[in-house]
């Protein structure tokens, strides 16, 4: 919990005085974890390690190519690990890292917020659409 006296990580990152471009880092991370496929892969791996085909079946609508791209990026970012077992045929399993498991709590909180606020958001959209002509 951020105190009133100490700036939040966001405020510190956006103050423009840091030695690196924190805004760029924040955008890059949000691009990754805000991607729907990444969130669904992380969610599917939340409590279990899965093989590629199991992971694909756990995520309706994802293509083999998109799953391959997504797990590669998540592995590159250190959110999951890929383990290849020396068997014939090779068995590949995916599992969240500690960093990936840390994201799960945030994703669950965001999902809960979305569910709790869905009706209000839909009402606001309908009210807005009724007031503002289509562009």
C-alpha cells in the first residue's frame, strides 16, 4: 500500500526525472499483460502446468500460431517457463514463474472489477450513445 507521503510507483515512473523512460517500460508491460491471449494463457496456467495441446484446449478460440507467439513472449518476459522433456515424441510443458503468479492476483482483481462494474459500464455506454450522435 502506498503511503500519502511516498509517491506510488506510477507517480515515480511518470515524474520524468528518472534515468530511464519509465513510461516506455509501463507501456511495454501493459501491452504484454493487457493482451487478451496473454491474460488467458496466464489464467489457464494459474494452478497447473500444462502441455501445449492442453493449453490450447483450455483457451477457446486461440489458434496454434497465436498460442505459440503468446507463450514465446511470456517466456521471454519471464512470466512462464517452457520445459522440454527428452521423450519420443517430445513432451513440452508450460508453467508460471513467480513473476507470472504475481500477475495472477492483479488479473483476478481486474476481472472482479470488470464483473462488478459491467452493468454500470453498459448503462453509461447506452446513456452516452443516446446523447452523442454517431460519428
